[in-house]
C-alpha cells in the first residue's frame, strides 16, 4: 500500500514537470512592420530568443488579427531590459489588429539630464 502511494506521487510529480507551460500574449514595448518582417520589442531577463515566440493569425469575418505568444519563459536573472526580435509576416491582409497588450515605457534619463 505504501509503495503504491509513493508511486502515484512520483507519477504526479513527473506529470506536473512535463506539462506544457501556459502560453500567453506577450506585452509589447514596440511593434514595426518593415519589408515583410514583423519586428517587436519585448522584455528580457537574459534568455529571451526568437524561438520563445509564435505568431498566431486569426481570421474573422469582421477583421483579421494576429497575436504574438510567448511559448517559453525567460527564467534568467539578468537585469530586465527590452529586446527587438523579428519574425516573417505571413498575414494575407494589409489591415489587421494586434491583440497583444502594449506597454508604456518611461523615457530613460541620460547622464546630461541628471
């Protein structure tokens, strides 16, 4: 009986570790579209790369939309900073909505203004 309980607890621990992480809409600090590329600015703590993101295209009768989804968390501990990343834009429409939230960044002080 004791062995069965331990075995079940071990299985639950492994299942929890291997479960898919929650994918979420990444807050964007900037967005540009140039030469067929979708350039977006995101927060990083040192381990963010383009492989951490997917672009999902949503087609609706009213409007087309896209969302940038973070599929892998940045678990590094570097001081947070913002990073520009680029992915090819595959949207068929010229007009579409971006469903991600946008951040409002404070201007950085320069040494001359301090």
